[in-house]
């Protein structure tokens, strides 16, 4: 969790809720590029939760915002948005590796 900061505004999470959010954010952190730093802010206004999550890494920035009446729903939306962005990044990296491998093979470097 050294590269992750969780903030709470408008409410104090129970130990269970804090642990749940830390677990979900840790999973996302492990999917992020090496050396990434994550900042997640969870806000509660009356009956609505809002989450803003930013992941900064040498490979780029990943960002998601979601809101809803249930924290689990908001966390699911954030997870979906960020996973989609990171999947695109991974596919792009995989394509670059395939092109490099083809070039190496073509020029007899392999």
C-alpha cells in the first residue's frame, strides 16, 4: 500500500468497509504498470457515494469516476473502467512486443 493513498470525505468507513476498499484498490494496483501510484477518493453526500481514482505510472495515466447509492456498485464501476483502460494498455504493449519480435526475426537478430 506504499504506492496507494485512500481518502474518505463525508464519512468514516468501518474497518470492514476500509478493508474491502483497500482489497479492491490493491487488486487494481497489481494490474497497473510497474511503479504506478494510485490515489482513490471516496466521498459521501447524503445517500450518494462518489469515487475518483487516479493511477499515475511511467506508462501513462489511468482515471475513473463513478457514483451511486451503494459503495459496492461504485467500486464495481471504478474497477470496470480502470480494468478496461489497463486492458487497452496491455494490448498495446503486447502489439509492440509482437512487432519487435517480427522485426528481430526478419533481420535475423533472434
